[in-house]
């Protein structure tokens, strides 16, 4: 009986101004994946408009190894768009998305692929031993809670690396023009999921490109675009604020009446009205965004990034236009 061919892993690696990290990380990945026989592999690098010479390094890697594909963007459009571009190039039975900042050992690729197996649509990493600041970990914790609430999921670590089945990747790329975030698009499809603890290491070069404003934009995008389809789905946060304002007014009024709390009804009313009005604004914004998202999804086929070149020696040709 003939032995079945090994499954192919496509490793999608977005990169932005990571010149110092690219070669050490690439060498570590190659050494790890060549040292096992369970999977064949290909590496797909996406340069997200780097200005530090990263494209030249990635072009050399792609020219030297036919298992390496290099996609170069015209300009910086963000990590998630880079992941979408990588998924479009991936041919693997399993697709692993891993950041190019070398904060995970390459063995994490195999850990996720093995956990995924044939039983799950997605394997999600859970970072342990995180070396980030307390404020970053707190922001990540709050973000996970918000995202799980919006998406109806139970992921312990939304931002960690992930592996997808071929079937899930095909569904994600079909919806690429309608979604701004690969991981959210995956969760929107309600995939069967397993979670794997992965060691998180200190970044030895470069700086993280995440900041408060990018996190806030992500949460607002998710809130507007991915809310559930129940009656209050898009308006939960606005309704919550309205409820808080009513509770605050009643509570402080009771304190004034029972314990003679020193606050005038004008002060109480002003604070409560401000919160209530904020809730109404958020609810109105949610309604408007929900309508706009629905119209966008129904009428646009715009690819959310512009590719300068694709260097793909798997087909022995450069698909880019010089």
C-alpha cells in the first residue's frame, strides 16, 4: 500500500521594518521544519511597505529557495491586509500565520499544525510567559474580553498566532473584500477551535508596531462590523451606557435621600444625562455603521491592498511587473 504524501504547511509571515530579524528568524524556521518528516512546507513573506531595506533581504531569500514566496506591497497598509495577501498565495493543507518579529520559537508552527490535525478548523495559540509590560498585558486582557463578547467566542488570546485548515482559508479569502481582519473573519465563520499554549519571548531587535490607537481602531471595527445578529447585537454598548446612567442617577439619589450624600440633583442629573446621551450617540453610530457595513459587503469587490511584486519560484516566474 502506497504511503500518503506529507501534508503541506504554508507559513504566512507578515513583515514590516524587520530587516535585522528576518535572516535569523528565517534560518531558525528552516532548521526546525527541515528537521521533521511529518510535513512539507513553504514560507510566504509579505513585506508591508517597509522602508528599512527589508524587501531586498526577502527578495534574496525567495531567489535562493523555491520554497519561499515573497509578496511586496506598494505601501504600508497593516498586518491584517498582509495576512490576507499571504492567505491568497498559500497552497498548504494547513496555513500557519506567525508574526515576523521572532517572538515565538519556530517549533510553535509544528505545535499548532499538529494540534489542528483533521479535527479542527483553527488552532489558536495562547501566549505564556509574556515579557511585555503590565499595561500591554492589561490592554490585551481587556481586548480579549471585548472581542469575545462581540464575536461570541471563547479565545484566551485573540492576538496570538494561529493555524487554519485549508477549508477555512478558502472561506476567509472568499470574504476578503468585506472584512478588515483575518482572525475576526475566521471567528465570524464559527470554526471548530483548539487552543495551544506557546512560549512567548522577548523581541531582540526592532520595536512593536502596536499602540493604543491601533488597538482602539480594532475594537471599534469589530464592534461595528461583527456584532451578533440579535435585536440588540450592534447596540449593546450604547444600551449598556444608558443603563449605567439610570443606575447611577437612582443610586446617587438614594444615597442623598438615605445617607444625606452631599450632591445636588442638578449635579446628579448632569452626570447621568451625559452618560445617557453618550449611550444614545454610540447606539446611533452603531446603527449607521451596521447599515454601511452591510451595503459595503453587498456591493464592493475591492481588494484591500496593492501588490507591487510577487516573487514565486514555485512556478519559476516572477509575477510582478518590473
